[in-house]
């Protein structure tokens, strides 16, 4: 007899890493106040009352200069593909 084994999918764990403190509508850039360290290449989820999308972090800036990593407490600029709003939460997934 062969056992019937179902493949279980483990839900991706989300971790709150910051919140949107400003959004530049003309250039689609979100300013995120970080509560955790963040690196280029990580996948993010933007969530709020009317916001819900995911995107990979391709680049970020601090003080108008590109950076590969940012630390807790930093405010970073991130190009986003959809509109976000002040107060939206940002999760690492």
C-alpha cells in the first residue's frame, strides 16, 4: 500500500519592517521609515486600507544616493510600481 501524502505549502512569513511616511506621486517614490534592516533584492509587501501589492526591492536611496543596505531608523526612498499612502505598512516576505 502506498501512503497518500499531500504536499503542504508553508505560508510565507511576513515581518513588519517599516511604514510609508511620504509618497511622491509625480515620480512614484515612497519614503519608508525602517524599523528593521533592509537590503536590495528583498521582496516587500505594501499593505494599507486601499494598498495591497508585492514587489522586489531593486534599488533604494538615502540622501539622494543609492545604497545597498539600510538600518533600523533610516528613512529610504524606494521606487514603487503602484500608489502607496502615508501610514501604509511595509513587510518583508
